[in-house]
C-alpha cells in the first residue's frame, strides 16, 4: 500500500473521530454552540481586552501580604487588625508615571481577599473586584496585579472583598504615582479613618443610629454611631507622628479618606491651597480657605506652607465627637514635643471636592450623550435584612446596570432622595461634573467620586473608553454592603466570574 493511500485513510479516520466527538458534544445535542459562562454571542471575555505590555518600561515590583496583626492605635489601645505587610496603613507604594507596576498579593488571612486600585485607570481584569473581574484570592494563595502607572496623582488601594468589613479592619494603603519631574521636595501622605476600639462595630444601638439618621436628616448619623476613634495613618491622638517642617517651608500633603465619615481638616490661616482632587490638578489660587472637606473615598492634595511659628496644628474641626483624635502637629526640628494642647485656627472658608475647576477637562463643552441614566439614591427596607440602600429602588445585584458600548458618551444624573450622604465612586473612568442642583459649573470638575448629600442632584458625563465590567457604588462601604452598587456594563464584553460560588466572591 503506497503512502498516498495510507495518508488518505488516516485523514478519513481523523475526520470520522471528529464527527463522533461533535455528535456527542453539548453543542450538537442542544442544537446550538455553547458559549463560555456568562458570555453572549459576539462578546469577548474581560480577560482578553485592554492588554498592557511592559515593553521597555521600568518595572516596579512589590509584595503585599494580607495578615492579621495586633496594631497599636494609641498608648494603651490595641486592635486586632487585618493588614498589608503588618502595618496600618499598608506599605506606601510610590512609583513614577510610565512605570510598569507588578504587585503580588499573598493571602495569609483565613478569609478571601483582593486589592482594588482606587482611582487608577487600568485594564478591567486588574481592578480587583471579586465575582466581576477576578475570583477572590483564597487563604494561602496569591495573585499578581500588573498595570502601567499612566496618570500621576494620589491613589489608594484596599480590599474589595466584603469591603465594609475588610477595609474597616485595616486592609488599605496609599499608592502615589509621581510625576517624572517632581514639583515639591517634601511630599507626604495622610490616610484618615475611623475605628471601633472600645465598642462593638455593629449592634442594636448602631442599627438604631441608622434609623435615627433616616429620621433626623443627619447624613452621617448611622456612621457616627459605629465608631469611637479617629486615626491618621493608623494612629490616634498623641500617637500621631508629627510633621517636621521649618517656617516658610512648602510641602505637598496628600490626604486620603479611607473611612466612612466626611472629615473637615482645619489648617492655619493662609497656609493651604488645594492643588489636586482625585488625581486631577485643579485651577485654584485660593489661599484664604483653610478648611479641607474630604468625603469618604476622596483624595485631595494641598500645597502647605508652614507659618512663622515653631508648632502649628492641622486637625479635625472640633465640633464633632472624637475630633481630638485627629490632630497632626507640625513642628520644627528643635521643638519635637511634648506639645501644649492643640489650638486650631479659626475657620475662614471651606475647600470641597467641587470647589475648583479642573485644569484639564474631558469635554470642552457639554456633549450630546449616547446613553442617559438617571440614578436615584434612596433607602428602604429589605425582607429579613433591615435597612437597605438602593439605586432606582433596587439593591445589588438587581440594580439596573448602565449599558454602554465602546465610544459612547454617557450622561448620569445622580439624585439623593434619602437622608444619608452617598459618596458615589466610578471604577475605571473619570467623569466630568457639569452641574449641581440644576446650576452649571463655570469650570467643570473632573473626578472619579462625587459626594451626593441629601436632596442634592449632580449631572456628570463620562466617555466609555475602557472596556470591561465596572462598579459604580457608594463609598460608604456600609451602604454598598446593603445594596447601593451598580455596574457599567459594556455590551462588547462579558465577565467569566460569578458572585458567591466556591470562591465566596462578595464585592460589596
């Protein structure tokens, strides 16, 4: 038998085997091709879009280990914390714009965790959302995040697995993407937070506080019931490290609010000017305002010039309980303490996240939207769950998604119809804030978080230019845990992951 005949026979056998396999497959038996889990015809997995290559970039490598530690908050007071690398906050990561960043997360806790890179514009598969962009990292396992640090600014990282619990326990840290040419020689980060040290974080009185807040109109009554200690960089009161500066010296101070309460920091008069908000430079020459209002999840950078005094203080406005816990001494080298009782300056104006327009806009004029979405924020009661926080009368995962396709211009109108504050954060995009309560801003603001207080309405626009499945949620994570979450859903892609399941994926 010649080679040609043998080859023909072999091909026939292979074809026959292929036909048999196909006839036994679920594709044939169901009468249609079976797509991957979660997919619709024509869609691409989020794991296959927006790839970033390191090419010849500088590579910055880090290892963050999630582990339980006893953490000293103040003299005589310790808490059982969940930490990245044994400290609260976790290791401060600093890279330069353009670097390729690799962060290996090792989980030594007995619960699943992730890392979300808050505010960073990166590929969807690196966003750290369990059940949406990855499976939660199980105890004893690891996961490596990779992305290009394209945009200079102040960011932070935190777990997004049961974030209302895990962030509260200390799983967060700062990420600073420095400009290639630094503007300030001194550059410091301060992360603000609240802790339940001498009380249970959640009990009947706390739930009572939530109900009281709903009735009283105090937008933070629920949160105020839950915590009894304020911290700066994981320390409270006299344990807070002083900032050493000489009179006339300038520094860039980066503030991150990792807690769930709005904080008002009072500076010495004439010492402070806001220079950036949510990693976007702002256009401001305001040196008069001396109170910085920073909402949960928000980041605000200021240029601080030390007055002609040996010791001054930056601290929480003193009209709230626990305010004395959150005071930063600014001292000279020759006056390292002990300090007299802190005395804050009188207030001369408040700088908020919407006070100043951004230097760079997404849209030069109000665009014509391809997609319009009305986001009504409200409260309700869930059967067996108690108080719920809703988007369009639904709780996650039943909230209506914002359906987009790549290139769409999206208009979202956020209305707070409830009695609680809702700092709404969009993943993977920046948006332009064009109006508040129907009044247009002369200078629009570019952000990724907008703090919507009771009765307020904001109109924002963003461009759907980063394919994936992205969260849009309240960054009072206690509210997110009770339902105030939705998804920006790109029609071209699907997520192969699922909520719950064997990996216990719980993104809120």
